[in-house]
């Protein structure tokens, strides 16, 4: 696991490389405790996970894999999703100025991710009835970024996942985010060309960091 630490005005950004999901979850919990107590500044973890399925609190039994593939049950909102190499996962652990406006926090993340997609020539948008970021056209609705959060004592945990160039076949084992009539896509799939997480990472920080700083205490 490699780590790069960058300091923004109100935010420490740690670019960690590949991290096992449970290790990252434990890291989030410790950082959240320190942010709540004031020992640590607001922090954004950016990383990739080895292939793993995680289920939020609203996951239905019918959403889960039918072949007994292991699933980690977590304390975030939302339903089941997949994480894997080729997907940038962001965990903002941030003390919010307005901790009751979780919807507003989600909207800011969505807006930032939409801007990231636009910079690479992918027209993405918000979908009012569904969280996350979507590509919507005559080919159907395709989710390109997922969001699932938890807010405790005014501090956020969990976060977002942007598909850059993952193996999308991993989603075929589940009903992603519990939405049976929607597909999942990536920047590489939409552009029909090779694109790497290294190319996307600085652009992601360009838009996500100011969004988080605007919302943080």
C-alpha cells in the first residue's frame, strides 16, 4: 500500500493505492473518532479495493449474489455494490457545517463527480429518484458513480466510487444498488478507449476537494 498525503485548506487528502476493504473500514473508523474529538483535521481517503461486495443497510436478500459469493455488511446507507481495481473509491471523513443536510452533501458529491466525467468528455447527470451519477441516453440508464454514506456525530464516513476502467462483469452477480432495470458503466466503456485511474485521480481531486471544503467546519 503506497500513500501520498496532500494538504488542502481544510482537508487532508491521502492517496493510498490498493487497500483491503476491511482495513480501509477500520482506518475510517479511527480517523472519524479523531475528527469527532478534534485530534485530526478533515480527511479524504482515495484508494482502490481488491474485488469485494459490500451491502448497505437497505440491501434486500434478492439483491445479493446467488452463488454464495461473500458479501461484507456495512453501516452505510444504500444497498449492495461492488468495489474493485479500476474504480476510484473516496472516503470523505468530514465534520459538516450542517450535519442535518445529508442530502445536500450527497448533491455536492454528485455535482463534483459530474464535473469529473465532463472533463473526460462523458455527459453524466443526477437522477432525481436515484442517488449517484448516471449516463442517460437512448441506450438506457447506466450508473457510473455510486454514493453511500453514514453520518454520526456530524462526521461523514463511507463515500463514493467512480468507475474508471474496472471489470464490469463483477456487477453481473448482484443487482447493483438494488436497481434491476439499470446497467453499470465506466469512463473507459463510455469513451471506448483506455483510461487509467492515474489519469483521473488529479481531476477527481480538482473537483472533490473544493466541494468537501465548502461543506466542512
